[in-house]
């Protein structure tokens, strides 16, 4: 009996020693590695701050010498008093820390990049002495080239002296091509490697991810527990909708993995995805401030991250910060009258990066079906539409794989007998070019399943286009919803439904179309840049307050 009791105590002691050793090892690794990175990057940090001061002085001198300079916005900084900061405190406005923006593909030119640059502009205006460090893997572009692209693509003017680009050397670890198997897990672990690369360049005072790398934020919190972390989530890495899509028919168009949950291979994939979802929930629960871009995204992130955040007693609720859309500029540039309605062309416009999930293929098939149906009604075409309908695809091309995708879409268009008179591809268009097409097109399309928000859809509405969008995600929940007693667009899921919606728009009389365009424009006013700026600054205030120890 006594011998059994001693044996039991020995087993318990072994367990306690093992747990204690693991805790000590974690603490030593955390403390040692974090201390090492801070010490290693301290000289570069000092160099960055010194260079920013020099560039600021040079910029101010050049601005004062130019009588035509319009940089007065940076002379008089607009203050935003939101959140938990003390109202009107000069100390908050004069905060001089480094905010690290983790956005490895910052030069891609998509909606996510618009959010990044609008966020940096809002941050510069609120904290003009803060330094915005962008961690990027775009080695082929200099600072000047990237800021020029931001100006041309998004019409966003930034303050150059307080922007610093830090170039990452391990971006390939987050590419899907690097992980042909277990892609979700591989890319997530790759983001940890990329985050270490970033911290090897400089350790910021605040670390914000604007691309969706939750594992990078968890790694930051592990290395530097006192550094506040923020996330702007465009799209959950995994969601309950994704899990459900494994059992649906591919014909329904519910993502790239629709219908892949069958058989033994499918069962293993389901198990893997469920395990990954659990891991994703744990890392997401470590983030201090979480912003999402739509009600759809917020719902999924609250489901996945919410329980863990409650356990860890995170004080700030997950919020919705709608992306910034150039609503006012578009409205001021494009009239919406009976005269402008007469000048609209029978054009369907799709603005989206040439990525697989944007589902350009569905749109091409839908347009071909619509065109065949539309062309068969000769009397109607002659009476209402003297010109043949046309599809215009506008999007940025990030790399060789995107360029290949455009080539494949051109081949598909040829197979569908869509001639250059029927379809046009425009890559890396400038903002003025996009604006010109928004002014003349009639329909704005979006065929992506579960589009997280849909900046392009808001731009359609602001320009007066009638949206025809996928019946899912942000466009369904936040954008193309009834307004002022009427519909603001159409929703579709299948090839037949998209073609039918196009036909329905073409069948409306001019006055009916104009009224829908006006309602759509009214809805778009809820997504302006000023509203984004107000909400963004309010959330980042929380992070600044944490740094200052209030």
C-alpha cells in the first residue's frame, strides 16, 4: 500500500516537473528571442527615426519654397478624438512611435491595398509624428514608385517622410505554390517565418496585420507580450461556410473547394480543416484589437475568435470598419440624370483582381449565355439597344500566375465565341481609367462567392451602375440591400441566374433604371472614406493607449 502511494506520488512529481520545465522553456525562449530581436534591430530603428527627421525637414523646406504646393493638409493636422483616449490631449497627438503594417503584397493594387493606404493616411493625419513602417516583399518597386502607384491607382496622397518600406526576403513562404499540400497550414506557418523576417528588420511599437495573417500576430504576441497587436480582417482564413462547401455541388459555385468533401480523401480533408479551424481560433484569440470589413466577416470571426477572446479577457469587442470607398469623388465626377442615362452604354463592368476566387469564369459563361439569348430577340434589340452588349474586365495583375490567368480567360472567351467586340480585358488600370468606365457602363457585376465586402460593388453604386452580384457575403448582407423603399440591384448564384439578371436590367425602361441607380447611389453614401477614417482612428487609438500604458 505504502509502495503504491510512493509510486503514485512519483508519477505526479514527474508530471509537475514536465509541465514546469515546459513553462520555463517557453518563458526562456520568449524572453531570449524577443530580447535578441529588439537588441539586433535597435541600430536600424535609430537609423529609421533619424532618416525620417531628415526627410521631414527636407520635405517642409521644399513645400515652403513652392508657391504651388498643395501639401497644406500636412501642415495643419486634423485631429480625431475617438475611443478611450483623453479628449484633446496634445501628448496623444505627438506620439512618436513606430507602427508596423504587415502587408507583404502592398503593391498589388487591389481592394485590400486601398484599405492599407487609406489606413496609413488616416494614421498620418491623426499621429503626424508616428512612423508607418510597411513590411513588404515587393522588391521590384522603390518607395517613390509605390507611392506614385498609390496616387495613380487609388487617388490617395500620402506624406512620404513618415512612410518607410522594409523589404522582406521570405515572402515565398506565404505563396500557395510553396505548399501544394496542406496549403492553409503551410501558408499560416509561412506567415510566422515571414513575421520573424519582419521583426529581424525592426521591432515596432504597434504591430498591425492588414492582410489576414493571424498566425503572424500570435507570433508577435508570443515574442513581445507588451506590444499591442491589431488586425484588419478582410476574410477569415477558414469559415463555417468553407467547411460546409465541401459537401455542396461544384455547379453551385461555392468556392474552389466545393464538392471536394466526398470519399476517404474528402473525409480526411474535412478533419484537417476542422483541426485547422480550432488552431485558427486559438491564434486569433490573442489579437488585442480586431477590425473586420463587413457584417459577414465579423459574424465568422466572432464565431471563431470570440470564445477564445472571452477566455483571455480581451476588453475590446470585434468591430466592423467598412473599407474606404471613393464614394464622394465618384459621385462628384459622374452625374446621374435623365441626360446621363441616355448616354449609358450597354456595358457590363467587372472590377476585380485576376485571382481564382474572383470567379471570372462564371461571369464569362453567364455573359455568353445572356448574349446568345439577347441576340435572338432582334426586335427588342433594335428597339431598345442599338449597340450590342459588351463585357469589360478590369483588374490588377500581381505576378506571373495572374498574367497566366488572364491569358486563360482570353482563351475561354475565344471558346465561347466572344469576340473583341464583346469583351475587353484591362489590366492595372489607373483610377481615371476606371472612373471613365464607371461613367459609361450600365451594369456592375461581381461573381465571387462569399466576397468578404466588395469595394468594387460600392463603386458601382456610387457611379450609378446597377449591381448584379453573387448572392452571398458582403454584397448580399451590407451593400446590395433595399434602400428608400426599393431594390438597389440584383443577386444571382448560377450561370442562368446571372444571365437572367442581365436580361432583366436590359428589359427595364429608362426611368425605372434611373430610379434604381439613384437608390443604389444613396446606399453607397454609407461607405465613404471619412467614415472609414473615423472608425479606423478610433480602433487604433486603443492600441496607442495600450502603448502609453493608460
